[in-house]
C-alpha cells in the first residue's frame, strides 16, 4: 500500500482544517482546491509526467518555511536567520546523494527547466569561463577590461551541444531555437533509427565526431525505451564533451533501482538534472546532481540563474526523497514498468501500433494516426470524454506536426501510485482501444477532413465512463480525505 492509498483520518483532518482557514480569507481558492481533488478523483491519469504526491509531501509545503529568503547555499547565505532552511536543504541534498549515489546534489531549482539552465550555466562556467579568466590572470570577472570581457562573452556564446530531436522524444530545453538553450548553444540533433525507432548510437557518435560539441545531452520526454548512458559517456569522452542527462521523466526508476548499470545516468554522466514531481513522486520542483568538479558552479545557481530558493518546497523534496529511499518505493518503481508493459501488451493485442513496438520504461507512445486514422489532438479529446487523461505527442517524423501530432503519450506512474496493477492496465488498454475505434475524424466547415473535430459514439463513451469509474472506485485517491 502506498502512502497515497493509506492516507489516514489525521491527514484528512489536516487538509480539511487548512482549507477552512484558506476559505475564510478567499473562498474561491478553497473551493477550487476542493474541486481539484474531486476532478482528479474522477478520471484515469495517464499523463506520463504526473503523479500523486503523498500527504506528507503536500503538507511539508504548506507552511511558514515559505516566508524565508535564503539566497546562496547552506553555510553561505546572503540573508541571516537561515538555520532551519540550512537543516532542510542539507537533509534534501544528503537524501538525494544517498538515493542516487551522486557526489553532489543541488536541490534549489524550482522546476526541471530551471535545473537544466543551472546545468548549462555550470558547464559553461567550468569549461569556458574559469579557464578564460585564468588565461587573463584572474578569477574575478569584474577584473576584465572591455576587450577581455567581449572575448569571454564571445567564447561563452559560441559553444555547441547535441540533443535528442523533439519528434524522437527530446525536450525543448535541449538546445532548440525557440528555447533560450538554443540561443545559448549552437545545437544539432540526433534522432532515432527510422526502422527500429530506437536511438542509433553509431549515428550519435558520427554526429559528435563531426560537430565536436562541448555538451552532449541525453534524456527525453517521450522515448519508451532504455537509454545506454555508458555508450553516451564513451561518445562524450571521445570528443571531449561533457555528458549531461536530463532524467526528469525517469528519476523514479533510477531511485527505485529499476535502471541500473549502463542505464543508470548518475553513474555515467558528469551532470544530471531532474524534476522531482514526475515518477519521483515529490513536490513540483527540480534538482541537479553532479560530479565534485562541477559542484562549485552548480551551487551558484541562485542568484546567477535562479530566483531565491523555495524552502518549503525543499522541505517537501527531503520528505519525498526519504520516501524514495524505502523498499516500498523500489517495489513501486518496478510496478510502474510492469504496468507500462501490461498496457503496451494490451494495446498491441488489439492491433494498436506503438512507437518502437513496446516499452521498457514508464511510458507508452501510441501512433493513433496509423492505428485509428486520428490525429493526436482528436484522440486526446475523445479519451478525455471517456475519462482517460493523456496527452498528444509527436511520433518520429510526424506527418501531423507538433501541434496536431499523430501520437498519444501515456505513462503509468500515477495509476501505479493508486495501487493499480497489470490486470487494471489490460482493462484500460481495452477501454482505450474501444474508445478510439469508435471515434471518427470530423469535417471542417469547408467539408475537408478536420484534424480537430471528431465524433465519438455516445454509447461507447458512456460504457467507457462506467468502466473508468469502476476502476477508480476500487483504487481511490487519498481515500480517507473527505472534504465536504
Ligand atoms: C525531459 C524534461 N526535462 C525538463 C522538463 C521540464 O520540467 P518542468 O516543467 O518542471 O520545468 C520536462 C517536462 O515536461 C521534461 O520532460
């Protein structure tokens, strides 16, 4: 039983009382928070990047730790009176180091994107800024004259990175032009093999040899297979690049020791970033783990890159990491993968086409264009009507582009937290198949085929809604919390 399933009446009282206090000041907010719980209880959450944090994690965030300013890091703050923030930050960092086997942990980033910015900054500071300053005979940037400063800025702005292409499952922050990372670095992408749809490590090596990047970024938002981080490190070493892994999605599988050996990013990359709220099941936030050589630069994240730390969220990170270090969390992580496999097998049996033909991790990527003649946008809406929350996602070389897409991404971290197992996943695969088979693309006002409009058979929708409700009744969210 997970902490979410076993919420006690003590916790119920705590949340109820807290909402009464909030409601006395701003009833709209208290009522929206109550409604959010009702809404989350009424649909199957298959969003691969979401989860349900435990009551202990949630409660650690709602208090006066939020009142404290604490720029800097523990022991080197720019504000007085940070003794309790220090305790919290040290607890979270030492838990993170222990859970992931990292040399160093920085627990201040407010989100995964912030963690990536800290990592980019740290690599540039270590690899470019520090040696350039040394060449100029100083360690203080303010000592540089205008010409030296211009030279340093030009060197910082002329670095290269490679990252996974967006339609193969990469993330916007991995050097894409629309994101600031694409303005910081000259970026080239590696995709997946057109036949296997898996990362082609020979191709990554060829690209790295040709492009000679400072930074290689591995990690993904929508790639359903294992990544060989040992292979990435050998490529990075060969070309003199730093290897960064963004494990935002699969940190829970690393913490739970499902991803080990070549597949454990922390053992192979010099720097690893993550969110804390996805499979890791903590508060909304981010984190950076790194080798000792990068620690000093990473620790300067705030105020060089980040806004002031959120002590209440660091407190919740410490609680979540304490949970992640238990045998129960390891079983949970194994169940996430077993469930994703069951979901994918259930869909394959119905003839649904999946990117890469299956999964090794927490996510499954359906090709709804080739399977059901729908865009991702239509499939996402039809599934939502039936009470199944997913998100549309590109598939490799997507003919429908990044907005309408041809794919639906699904993940099992949240439903595994509710205690659902393989049998439930098989049932859910059946519901998804039935709904999508009964959905037809609609027409545009000019009579063409729409990429947005759709028709879902009402009877099928109602039957699916009933089946979803049965599953949720058997696996309730925060069961003892009744907010009235
Ligand atoms: C691989 C990856 N990195 C970073 C992020 C960004 O995380 P956040 O939304 O916490 O900034 C995401 C979020 O979806 C992600 O999938």
